[in-house]
C-alpha cells in the first residue's frame, strides 16, 4: 500500500529525512517510534503531500510521487493520494462555526459533491461508530479533547480512505481522554484498516502494531515486530530510547 524509495526532505540546510526506504502492506498497522525531531511526523506529512519531497519517491496504493517529476505531475498524484488517505493530526483543525456533523460531512459535500442528505446519513453513521451519535449537533468548542479527536477520526473516515495516517493523535489530550481515542483506533485495526501511526503510546504500539519502525536523526534504524522490538532491540540507539521510556 505504501512504499518509499530513498525519500529525503530538507528544510533549508537541515536534512530532516535521509534516504528513507520502508513499506506498508495492505491491512498492516505500522507504528513509527523515535525521539522528538527524528522525522516521524515529517515522513507522514510527505506521504500525504503536506510537505514536498526534496529527493527520492514514494507510492501510495499504486500512485507514485517523484521529487524530480514536473510540478503539475506531482500535484495531480498528490490529489489522487489524498482521495485514498485519511489523516488525523495532533490538532483538530475544525471549522468552529460548524457542528460536529457539519465538520464530518464537509469533505463529502464540497469535494465529492455528494447530496447533503446522503452526506448526513454517512456522517450520522460515522459519529455513531466513534461513540458520538448524541453529539452531532454540538459545536467543537463544547466537546472534550477526546471527543474532538474522535470527530476528527470520523471526518477522515467519511472520505472512505484505503489508508489512515495518524500523527500523534493523543499527544494534545489530557491523560484520562487518551483511552477513548485509542479505543477507536484499535477498532479500526481490528476491522483491517491499513494504518501508519506516529505515537508515544507504547502500550498501544505493543498491542496493536504489526510492525514497529524506529527512527532517529532522520533515518530508520530498526524495523521489527513489537515483541522483538520491545524485548530484544538490536540497535544501541533503540536500546537507549527504550531505557529512557521505561524510566518514566
């Protein structure tokens, strides 16, 4: 579903991603771990076209983006990729004047040009799916952080994506609200959704991931199944990271 080939990203003189090669298979749950500044979120943003590549190429569900391709070709590919991927961010990025269901159906009405009554039916079903059927007419400011993030997941699912990308979806939440968001993500995993997740939730990574990808300083240092990663990490930098995590 996702393959990167020598993917690189620079911000000025700073090389944030250095020749990244990795793959995500259909129905696979891949969790990206690593210290802050390792390039995890930048990699995710490149895969959704929110950051332009500096070098290399990647393909999402057969649609390829190459750093050396003409701009118009890259833009067309990114538009097609975005139709097949849903992305959930740390921040919710809602339209504050729209209700929960108004935010969920916005893409269906404006991008897919779906009739409003049909979009409403889909929106109601998705809010029910994330446990918020009774909040459809509530504005985002009156929802808890956990509820807002579940609305954001419903909004991403409304576009019927083949792949979901999660960029630290619980990092802005109070600890007691994290579980309700992770519960929805677990359900998506059980249903077979292909997912790439940047997170610091180690318990979630251990229980749900099919594969852990560990990054540091813009490179992938280690890939392993969760049990091997947590119990027998090979790379010294991975071992140090896990020791630091266990100290908290």
